[in-house]
C-alpha cells in the first residue's frame, strides 16, 4: 500500500505549556470570558481579577497544558515598561530582540521583545507578563469605542512591546447585544475588522463571542492555543501575503511524491492516496468535486482580476488541467487552509511526511543504513553504491516530466525547476558539491574556467559546466476561497483573514547548469551514487523519490514504466566503467582522463589534495561477445566514471595513514559479496615510460595499496608516438609478465585519442572474462576449480559412506529387532 511505502516521521513541537494573556479595556468582560470557559457556566458575580487558571493536558494538542492569565490595567504595565526602556536606552522605542530568540518558545525566560537590560528585568518582574505565548484581546461589541481603541491604542502598544512576535486573537464579547443592531452597522464593523487584520499582521483571527450565552467561547481560547502549536511564520509571509519559499519547496516536493505517473498533475486516485496517507481516511468522490469547484472559483477570480488590471503580470499556471490538479492548484489548496487559519492541516501534512518545525526535511534512517557510506563498515555492501531499478525509473521519469524541448535536453530552466525543492536550486554535482560531499573519499570535478564543446565529438557527451548569472523566480499566492475545518467540504468564510493577492519575487545569484541530454543526466547521477550512496539517496528523497512506492501501490494503475522505446538509445547496450586513476604525474593523469572524456583542451591541473571524480558518456562499437574476436559489432553506450587520485594524497601520508588508505582501496576494489560487486572496477596505474621514478611510484602504489585480488592495468605514456626509447621497457614488461597481467598499454601525449585504444582496453578489462587484470588470476581460477572439485568429491564420498552404513544397519534390523535399529540411529538424532 502507498500508505506504508512513504515513511512517516511524526515531529512534535517542544512546548509543554502555553501561557495565554488576556488584555482589554475595563468592563469588556475579560474575567467573565475566562470564568465561562473554565466553569462552563456564566455568573453575574465574579472577581474583578481572576487568579491564574491552569488547564489540564489537551489530547488534541499533544497533551499540552495551558495557563490563562487575567489582567487589570495591563496597558499601564506595558506603558511603564516602555517608559523604563526609553529612559535606560535614551530612545523612544523598545530594542529589537536578537534574531536567534524564539518568541513562541515557553522555555525561554520571556517571550517579549525586551533585551536583558534593567527595563526588561522590571517588566519581567511582573508575573502577569512572564512567558507570554499568545494573547486574547477583548473588546465590547456593544461599545464601539472599545473596538476603536484596539486599532488606535492596544494593538500599536502590543506591537511596540512584542514586535509582532506574539499571536493575538481578538475576541468581540457580548455578542447578544448585536441582535438589536441594524445591518449597516454590522457591515461597517466588518470593514473595520478587515482593515485591522490587514494592518496588524500578528492578529491571527477575530472572533465574535458571548460569555453570557456560552457562544464561541471555546473557539477564542482554542484558537489561541492552536496559534502557538501551529505557528504561521514558517509557512506564510505575512508582509508579502504569500507562502514562504521554504513552505513552497516543501509542498512542491510533497506534490511530486504523490504524482506517481509523473505527468505533473494529481489525479483523483493520487488525491485519495494523499488523503489516506495523511489522515488515514478515504476521500470520497463528492469531496473531490467540491475541491475542484473551489479551485475553479479561484481561477475565475484571478482571471477577472487580470482582465481588469492593465498592468497585471502574465497569468500563472492554471490550477487544473484535464480535470486534474496542477502544482499551482495544490499550493493553492495549502494557501486556502492558511488564509482561513486552519494551520493544523498543513502542519499535520508536514510533520507526517518528515518535516520539522523549521521545515527541514529529515531523512528516515531506514532508508539510509549507517554503514552504507562507510568504507570501513563491517557490513559494507558495494551494491548500495549503484542506482537500483526504482531510482533509475524515478530519474528517467523526472527527465521526461521536466524537459521542455521535445525530449532531447534538459535546459538550464528545466534543471532549476527540478531542483526548486532545494534552497539553492542546483544539482548536487554543481557548486553545492564541496559542502554536500564533505568528508567523502572523492568529490565531483567541474572545470569552471573553460567551456567545453557542446556537441558530440567521438560519441562523447561532455560534462556540463556552469556559468554565473542572476536568476529571478516568482512565487505568487493569489486570493483564495475558503475551506472548512474538515478539509473536505467547501463553506463560506465570515471574514477574509489574510490578503494573499500580492506576489513578490525572490532575487538571488546562482549558477545555471548547461543543458543535459538524457544519457548525461543519468551519467551524473550514476557518478554521484558512486561518490556517496547516502547523500545520493538523500538528494533523491528530497526530490520526491520514495523507495518501492510503485511496487507497493496496488490501487494506482496509471504508473508508467520507462521502456527502451521512450528513452534515447534505450535499446542500446549499456556498460559502466568505474576506475581509479593513480600515478606520480598529475598533469599526465589529467590528460588521459580528459581524452577519455573527449575533452581536448589544456585544462589546468587541480590544486585539490582530495581525489576528484569526473564522468562522461561514450558510444563505441564493441563485439557482442568479448571472448570472441570474429563477430559483428554493435553500438554500446559506455558510462565512464573516473576518479583521479592526486600524487600528494599518497606521498603526504604517513605509515599509519597508508594502512588506512589500503583499507579504503580494499573496500573500493575488492569483491565484497557473492555477486562479485565492486565499488570501482579497476585501478589504472599511469607511469612515464621514460622515467624510472614514475615507474617506481606505480610499483610502490601497487605494493602498498593494492592487494592480490584487486584488478589493475598499467598505462605507459610517452612524449610522442615516435618515441620508442625507454630504459625501463624490459622492467615493466617483465613485471606484468611475472604477475600474469596484461602488458601495459602505451599512450602518446601528442595525439588525440578519437577512437581511443585505452578506452577499448578498459572495456575489455571490465567485460572480458579472459582479460588478465588480477595478479595470477588464471592460477587462482585453476586452484579455485580444483578446490570445488575436491569439495564435490568429498561430499560424494561422504554421502556414499552414509548410504552404505544405513544399508548395513537395515540388514541387521531384518535379522534382529527394530529396537536395536533405533538404538543405532539414536546418536544421529
């Protein structure tokens, strides 16, 4: 089921008690409101000032308790605090709190905006204003002057003292008095409330209630508690009137998680799967229809507004296409809940799907085994360093969902759209790579100084380079209709709480990745998984991939499969070559790597002391069977993933560090399981045929870092193709002969390897079983065959002896008793 395929991580806010402060003019009914809420009975005689009221844990709010604090002349206390602060600081306003203070955290000394000066201490000395988490501001519906004082006096005072960091619920008490009012007065009151909400963004809701008739009293205090437990600031920009960028990114990813057919739309079945996952309830067809009606109504409002406005921005994406909900429509639904103060709904979605209170996504440990990224782990598994079928399918689907030019390439804008769920919308192999892969054995190599050719040369798909420019992204959040608390049916809202018709643009400087073909897109992901399986799967999880989501979902039959006919060169044979390149001359290694990638530019040698990995896709003609020399050749796609190990990485290591390095190489190059998986296929030892020191370095690397079970090839370089003189030619040939290895392949540094013999040499090394890349490999194979035969012969002899023994004992039974037979077999049991 899809409900079990997506991991659930419940995140709870660290709030155990909520302090609610009740303020207002004298005689508006503050104490009566508190008394009625607690006792469920209205009394004409109550004290002028109630003591603190402690409420029991609320199971609907994570068993959080609440404390309601009544006040008398609370405005005088606030004014005195402001006066003291002005006298101490010599300014006319209160000092702004530090940016790292959390005004809604009850664990801090105070939720107010005062700093730790004497005026703040005197202000906090009053227990009434200590640890305020939310406020209920009361006015009298029968006295218009009390409402006017909200906008002219109370709310500006609260704003100055608390800097808008405390949510405020406005309660209009004595609602029974409105029965005698005329309709124009009620309409005027409605417009005043709208104006008040637009001016003071920290006011979460205005509720009309009656303490005498017990009408909406619970709503007042419940909304105050909900405002603390489900804060609006991480989700909504109150000033800009739009979803915050972090909120948009989170729900964009959630949209992708449930868009199982990767068409960029949510069907009815996908909406029902979303509903079932979050709330464990089935969304009936009538509810889906009501949702779509609300979105259609919203679309009509926006369309009319754009027609009436001459200077309106270009129209955004439709909320529905082909009776399915788009990403814009999905974000619109979230915006509806927020605009109607139903914040528990988006927070429930976020917490259920692994987001914390700061909208940071937490990766489930079940998806990332602790040892999957550790080369020294006991349970090290090289198969984790490969993309599995589900991940390849997801990446293929993403490519075709976002490509905008008919299937050929992912443009820079397409890539920005794909990675828009990240704070920096860039691939992990771009400028994010150094921080993302910190602590890994290798990082991606990106040559930023030179722009390589953009066309194919010798069948090579080149690495993308990056260029810096300004990118502007907009995230409009239009005005929306309302949705009921159930989240299913549509109802009318008594008051529009937030104006979300404004849109703003977020300008930032970033790097734009150059276009990628399908093969190059997949090639980079294969490389990234080779660098760090855990970080690769974390990136995929952040993009919206959930392991086995398709195979476990039985209700959705529209999930497509990526067939070879829909993929460029999908029917072509594909092989992978992952090699470690070692040698004393870094410039020579870089030349060989660049030529294998089809890059014929003089790139500068990297100054990094850490191994760097590069990748490319090459198309070559290879025989169908590498063991046969005479047969037809077919086109083969070769994914090259080459890791260059700088000479300083080995030379600068101490003896103990070299031992650790040997363990890493053992994990990277040795077979670690019964299938014979390796992280890297071969070690490429590069040396200069005319330099004895270079050859000595290669032998030193082989003896100190490579064991007898690690595949390796030797690559001898020379200055030009006519240079045949080499003082050590016999030495390295004799060395390979004594180790029963293939002879070193020669490479000239003055020729362009269009159809590189070295590439074919690498292909044979990884695909031809007869290729001699492991020292004394043939002898080891013969010994292994002899061992298997001995084990087989021994098992046959053992079985024969057992059969003979049983046969003899059976004969004895025929001549004796069954009791004797069981006595004989007893030791075997």
